[in-house]
C-alpha cells in the first residue's frame, strides 16, 4: 500500500511571513470610528458580561437521558471506498 503524503492546504500552505501580512490586514478592514466597541465602551462591557450565559437551560442539560439517546441516533460515518 502506498501512503499519500498530505500537502498543506489553504492558510497552512502559505509562508509564515505571508500569513502574518494577511492577518494584520484584518484589523484595518474597518476604521476605528465605525467599530461599535471602540466607540461605545459600555456596549463592549455589556456584551462581555453576557458571554457564556444562557437565558434558559438547554434540553440536554435538563434531561441527560435525552442526550444519551440523541448520541446513539447519529448516523455512523461511511468511509469512502478506495
């Protein structure tokens, strides 16, 4: 059996210098005066305080048996034929 060498794709295939160059452009896409959180600090604080909170418990949280049954109902992944 011949093993195929997996070549990096997408961002992984780009040189580290080029990746750094591209990633620095992300912060410059929108001017500071149009970024809501940089203009309204209170809005950023409010959004940050909401992080990780939920309004109501999820159904799996309330019923662990439901979560167990759901995981058993998942379709098994089919491997492609070679």
